[in-house]
């Protein structure tokens, strides 16, 4: 949106922050070409809503994958336990 902000960030976060700012700017400009808006705040709200929606979808997907992975690991652990301790499991 053509504005700069002075932020204090850790050196290792600077590149990611600059990349994020560039993506926000690009997406806001694209929305500005597609939709009518009253001010730049409207465009930033659209960008925020889009990005948070995508983040929520990713978090939900990761949560499902974590649960699936945990179930698979428990299954593997059970099989290994049966192989390593066959007499304990037959009781």
C-alpha cells in the first residue's frame, strides 16, 4: 500500500517480515483492481480475512495429520510391543 512502518524485529525474522509485507501489498493491490472500496483499510481487511481463512484451513489440516500420525505411531508401537514381548501379551 506504499507505506513503511518502523518495527523492531529480530534479525532472523526480518526477511520473513519483508516477504509478508510484500505479499500483503500485492494482494491488496489485486483486490483494489477487482473490487470497489472506500479506502485502503477495506483492502487490508479483505487481505486479513483471506489470510486468516487460509491459516485456519492449514491449522485444521495439520491437526488432522497430527491425530492420524499419532494413531499410526500407536499402532506401530503396539506391533513392536507384541514382537518384543510375546509372552507378556498372551496373558
